């Protein structure tokens, strides 16, 4: 079982090794992702704002179940496809890929990407 601190360090290392969002999508002016996580106990919602100039091009949302191992929600491909297509909004969902004990994690998220672009 990997400690939360170790997982956090590994995630930061991956972010540091990833190209910056501004380098890949130079006309991106603003980005936020609204996430609603669903579990058997209910739902929780949060909004993540990104500083485009410094943000990595990696979009991994940590599973909200502290017992979950090797889980989370990597929506990088979906976010980057939306941004490369210059979509102002995009919605999607993702099931956690981890396990809680010997069972699969049952948490899932719905997300909405909202992007603003510089005028061409």
C-alpha cells in the first residue's frame, strides 16, 4: 500500500515532466474543470481553476476514497482533445480505475471543461 504522501510526490513528478499547457495550446486564455464525484454515500462537487501559463498538460483527478489504491481519474486525453479542437465546453464521465481492498472502486466522476481562447 503506497502512502498518500508518496502518491502525491509521484503525481507532482509526472506534472513536472509534462509539457506546459501554454506551450501546447498557445491560444488558450483560461481553463476550469467542474468535477462531481459520485459514491454510494452521495456526491461532492468542486471546481478547479488552472493558471494556463504554468499548468501542466496532465489532468488526473484523485479518487475521493482514501482507501482506494492505484485509482483516480486520468482525463488528460479527453481534455487535450477538447482544447486542441478549441471547444469552449466539453462534458464527460470517468470511472475510478482503482481498488478498495479486494473489490473494484465504485466511485465515478462527471466533469465539465470550460475553456476560453484568445481571439484569432
